[in-house]
């Protein structure tokens, strides 16, 4: 017997903070709930990353300044993701590594 999963209302839990093209990739910065910042880089393949920033000991929500700082850090993660993807596609940036492991003959 399979258990039915109820869908949950996510209205208001996800906030789009920024959309910006970078080196031919569309980057999206989202805030999920109060403390998670997610970046999505859309180009084939799609990349996703996230950072969680917890409020101080008092448990108060992040201030506008803290949200801006967290968003900047997460957006830097998106930029790094794109830069790594671009570098991995460029044969000039690939290291010339030769294996020293002998091949196994059957």
C-alpha cells in the first residue's frame, strides 16, 4: 500500500531576489523560508546550490542588511558555479594529466 503525500502550500515561502545573465548563463537567486538562499544556473546542464544563514542567538529573523549580505554571498556562489562550468568546457584550461596507473589487461 502506498501512502498518499499531501501537497503543501509554498506561497510566500520562496522569494525571487535576483535574476541576472552571466557569461551566457541565466542565474537566479532565491530565498527559501527565512534562512536559505538558493542559486540556480540555467543552461544545459542546470546547476543548483544553496547556503543557509541562521539568525543570531535571539532567534530574530535576518535583518535587511543581513539578507543583502547573505544574498551577495550566495550570488558569489552562483558566479563561481558559472566560472567553473565555463572553465571545464574550455580545453585551454584543462590540466594535461597523464595517468601513472597501469592499465589492467584481461
